[in-house]
C-alpha cells in the first residue's frame, strides 16, 4: 500500500498542467471549448486549469497563477488582442508555452504575432461557403440571376464581418452572379433589429428584383433581412437567407412548422478549438512537437433537413 501511494504521488507530480484561458467564460462557445479540452485531458492524462479572463489585469494575474501552480503551458483567447506583447512577455517570464485560440495576438504595430501558434476561424472560407450555398440554391430553383437581388448586410468596421461578407460576394460572382446585383446594406449594430432596418431600405429601393438572397456577419443579420422581406410581402420561397453561427435563433427558425426564407446557417464547431489545441499543447510539452504556427478552421452548412447529422459530425449532439 505504501509503494502504491508513492507511485500515485509520483504520477500526479509528473502530470502536465495546462491552462485554458477564455475572455467570456459564460458564453456557450467557450463552455464547449472547455468541454472538449477536458475530454483531451481525460484521454491524454493532464490537468486542465480553466480560468475566465474578462480583462487585461485578469489575463496577467492568471498567467502568474499558472506559473505558481507549475503549469507547463496555456491556451488563451484574450479579451483584447492588443495585449499580445504583454501576454508573450508574461508567458516567457513564467516559462510557459503559449498558444492562442479564436483571436490572434497582435504587436504594438497591430500586426499578428506569428511566432505564437494559433488556431482560428477562417472568416473568408466561411463566407465563401455561404456564397456557394446561395449560388447552388439559385441554380437549383432555376432562378435567372439577373432577376435576383442580393442583400449584403454589412458591418465593415469589424474585420471578421467584412471578411465573411467579402468571401460570400466573391464566391457568388465566381459562380456567375452579377456583381451589380449585390446591394450593400450597412447595419449600425450586429443584431437582428439593425439588420432589419438595413435590409428594409435595400428592398424598398430595388423593387425590380423578383427574387432575393441575403447574407451577413451572423445568423441575426440574415434573420433581420428575412423578417424585412416578410414585412414587405415577399414570400418564403422568394428569398434565400444563409447565416453564420448555428445559433439558437437559427435553430428556432428551423423548428417552425412552416419553412421560412432562412434556408441555412454555417455551423462553426468549438470541438477542434478546444480538443485539438489542448492535444497540441500536450504534445508540445511531452515530446517537444511544436504546433503549426497557423491553423484555420471552417464550418459546415446546416439546414432544417440535416440538423441532427451536422451536430453529430461537429461533436455537438
């Protein structure tokens, strides 16, 4: 019994400790990232230390805390990417390996800190999937492209939003959709009401179009456009909206008895962002195998017809 106790204590002492710091611990996305990181911890045999860091002071304190606990590394989604240089310096001070997830650190000049391994979401690829889905559905319904108006609900002051909508526009035009038919509808905020107001203006100014498509930063933007179309008497089978996020709002839309103009959403999975980053950090600590400097993930199209299958594929069933 004594020998067994000594062995257990030695094993615990050898167990790697990895921090996983997120900016909004209460958000479902980050809760899911933690869930999948915990799965990796169980499978690989390391201790996961979860810490919420809503502000800059909390970030620096948390890194010192990990150092005091003799952790070997941590993964972080910072509340402000401009903390980049401070985070890198604090990690080095505590002899901690550092990886970022979701949001990439930038230096004092606003440039990505490329020396820090990062896993993020490819906003461009997600936008391109939205655009291709819309182009495919136009073709499937045998609509004449010249008779279709595209509402681009834009929020260009946010780089991720611009990358998504630019990606969708590029994908549409590559598929032969007329660039002149893409109508920019800037929203004042990133919610459904602001999108509704922006789309209503575009719809009113362009009565010549027989059919409509809509895309934007997220599900809420597209839902706003769909509601605006409904308010102007456009029937559900005359508008195709494809959102991004796989949000509760999108799922509620799919659950309605009657099909609406909200056709689909690109579901972004937190599984790779939680599980894979944790495994990569573990391998880095245990075998010295440094992760790739930049890994960008995409998403999967979810419609009311394939909800169960896509959620299972993404590890969210």
